[in-house]
């Protein structure tokens, strides 16, 4: 069985949305996918998620249980695709 994101080519240039990304498993997976070349949207209710920000990785402070949060996360993903400040291939 293939492991998650087992090669750079699997995720490079793709956009990954991680919830619960300020700590623990979510943070580790966000950093792994970023390291493998993905553009990442890291979402968490904890504003500490901002610490992860860098070129190609934007943070979103939001509660995933609140109505409208999925739409905001979708908008952030679209910004990752189009934003000139996040030019990862
Ligand atoms: N760590 C383990 O070994 C392990 C093992 C089995 C299951 N789990 C489960 O996996 C999940 C994640 O574990 P973890 O160790 O990464 O936990 P964690 O507490 O380190 O991370 C969870 C993150 O989710 C965020 N969060 C909580 N509610 C949120 C909300 N409504 N909206 C947005 N973000 C929210 C928190 O702020 C936190 O940053 C938990 O449900 C845990 O019970 C963990």
C-alpha cells in the first residue's frame, strides 16, 4: 500500500487544506505536504496557526463547526491557486 504523499510528484503544485493545523497531527501533515511541494492552507481555531505562514502556506483562523467556515476555507484554497505571492509550481 502506498504511504501518504510518498513522492514529491504526488502533491507538488496541488493545494492541500489541513484543519486542526496549529498543532499535533494536523500541523505535522501540513508541514509534510508543504515540504513535498504542495501549496497549503492551514486552518485552526487557535490563532497560533499563523506561525506556520510562509510563501506557499497561508493560515486561516476559523472554527470548522461554524456555518460558512467551509466556504471561507474554499476561498483560501482558491487564493493559493491564483495568488502571485504564493508561486509554488
Ligand atoms: N495524537 C495521537 O496519537 C492521536 C491518536 C489517535 C487519535 N487522535 C485524535 O486525532 C485528533 C487530533 O489529535 P492531535 O494529537 O493532533 O490533537 P491536537 O490537540 O494537537 O490538535 C488538534 C487541533 O485542532 C484544533 N481544533 C480543535 N477544535 C477546532 C475547531 N472547531 N476548528 C478548528 N480547529 C480546531 C485545535 O486548536 C488543535 O490545534 C484528535 O481528535 C485526537 O483525539 C490522536
